[in-house]
């Protein structure tokens, strides 16, 4: 579906895996990520995701990876997963060169609309590393609220990165969609 912003939204396919892994890595890890404001380079090294993880989300019957293109080029993505009365929002990445221009607001609004329309869910949930104050504040401006519910970071599992500090955990953020 093409929008008035010149963006095309579509579900990812197996053929998108390598492009999506590169996009996600560029938005969160390494020096390239420092061009945007969503970098985790100061708190995590190593990989953010891998081809197997992205493919598993794409092929799962309860989830979809929304791929966002502009001028035929993938510029962003996010995961939507149906979990009963709510949907989970994750794997959100916008090309670092395009961050800060309002693209994220458009994408998250479309993801929320699609989740409510497709699955009839009444809430969107996400988890964010609790020390990511700027990112949490951005989500709060989009209507998400902090719940104080924490889950541990998977220390020792390098599939999720190599922590550079010992106080990482995930906080659940929730937004009503009705």
C-alpha cells in the first residue's frame, strides 16, 4: 500500500531477510548507527539480530514484518505479532540517515492501524531497554505508557548483543488502540 508520504508498506518475504538484517544492524549497532539517534552502540556491541531470527518472524503464522519502502528502497521495518487481545511491536528500524524526519511517527501509526484492523486487538505492547530514556520518551509522546514491568536482558546470549553494562533490562510499554 502506498501512502501520501511516498512510502510503500508491504509484508516482508524470505527474499528480504538480508536487506532487513542490514537495516536493523545499521539502526542499532556499530558506527553506522551513530548517524541516527536510536543507536545502542554505547550499551551493546555485537549483533542486534541475525538472518535466522528475522526469517523466523517472517514465516511465523502469528506475526508479520512490515517492510517500508521509499522509491523502491527499503528504508524501515517493524515486527507485529498477534498475542490474543494485544499485538507486540518490535524490531523497529529506520535507516539512520532518515531518522529525525518524522518517518517513525508515520510507520508506528500505520503499524497500530494494521494491528487493530487485522487482528482486532485493543492494545499494542513493546519492550524497550529501560536505560534508553530518549527512546522511551519518544514512545511516550506517541501515547505509550511505562508499566514498570521489567524482564531480564538475556545476558550471555550473544544473539542479542554483548552488553557493555550490567544493569540492562526490558520495560514493557503499552498503548490502548481504541
